[in-house]
C-alpha cells in the first residue's frame, strides 16, 4: 500500500468517525497553556476519537517538513506543535483506547513521521542549549538550566546502579547527540570515563566544544560514527543505546553479531501510554543473543523504562 493511498485512507477513516474539525490549539479539552475547555466529554469513545483527531492534525502539520526546516525554525509554530505532542503522549489513563490506536497498522506511517519530528526538534533544543553553554560565562549553571536535566540525572543514576558501575569504569553511548548529557552526568557526577558515538559530524563537533568548555575533554571522547563503529578496541563496562538512536532493528542485529559474549548493554524505551508512538522498539523483538537481566520502570520525572541485557555465548 503506497503512502499516498494510506494517507487518504486514514483521512477517510477519521472523517467517518468524527466531525470534520477546524485547526485548534486544544488537546482533549485542555489547550497548550492548560486552560480547560468546556463541553468536551471524556467517555472512552469520545476520548479515542479525539486522540485520532489530534494525531492526524499533528501529522498533517509536520509530514512535509524537511529536517533543516525543523532545525532552523525560529517561530512559535513548531514549538506549539511540539508542546501539543508532549501533552498528547503524556496521557496514559485510557489503555484500551491506546491499544486500539497503537495496534492499527493504518497509523504506522503517521507515528513514524511524528517520531521523526520529535527526534529532530529535540535535537534542535539540544543544539540551541549547547550554543548557550558555549556563550555562557558560567557553563555549568547554563547546563543545569536545560529543561530536561532532572530527567537525565535520574536516568543516569538508574544506569549507573543497574549496570553495577563504579568510579573509574568506562561506558560507550551510541547516539550521544549535540549535547551529551548522559555522558556528562555519568562522568562528572559518578566518576566514569565515556565515549560518545554520534553519526552527524556537525553535532559531534559541537558536543566536543561543549565538553571542552565544561572541562571534560579528558574524561569524554566523541567519535563520529554509528553502530558499525562498534565494537571499539577500548574496553568498556557498558554500552548504552540512546532512546532516539535509529534504526533500532539494524543496530541490535549488528551488535548481536559483533559484540563479544558477556558485553553489557542498556537501552531506553517507552512502555506507557501514547509515548509508545514515539518508540519503534515495542514493535521489535531483541535478537536471541541478548538476555535481559533487569528492567527498571520509570519514576517521575523520568518517562523511560531502562532495560539491561547481556550478550550470551553463541
């Protein structure tokens, strides 16, 4: 089924189940600023229809955007869409409605486009904050002002404890990004050494500049590469896979072939609510060479489950 036909089919399906709507900044009775909108019923059926409406509206707004258009946007338009999306995926009280939506293959291409948008927009936020750190007289204070820093502090602690790491150990982070917060937290606050692997050359270089500004260049090395860069000659106690590292299937299939037995890995996934629409992993089964030994469910402010696995002897 071609994308054009699938999109038309989705539109017909939506319009047959709900009234044709005008664009709105509302999300299920609450606008993006948290103001309640009267007259909205929250029965399961009505809720499901409104989720479908909102998914399609967001998809229609971002589906034709190129990567550079998202990265270079300085208006409030995409910011508003990003906020609406964050509000949407945070809703997780209607599991039956969620399952019906997530299990419908008609929505797969819409989820892919939305996940791509959020990944690129998140990178945009990291790039902007990286530049703010470089321009700041107090880079560490600027670092701790990042919107999601509390999330990274908690996640990094979970990974430090779950992998039974100790000061002086080394970790590798695949998909470290333009602002390698996970490595910064683990190395600065937990005393580790780290290697980040980033496939975009400009983002890899930006992260090196940030690390130099923070005085962490001796503890953290950034390599321009991807999963094919692994395994490294340098020994590490843990290989970490970023939540936004893609494509997941190719990454883990490669690692299953090349990593030595006994290698520890961790990865982050979304398991609750519509956050799963941002995560391709729930559709992918790990290669049999990996055995899960620990799964840590999220606690606020964290939304990611962290899964720990080891590479078994073939």
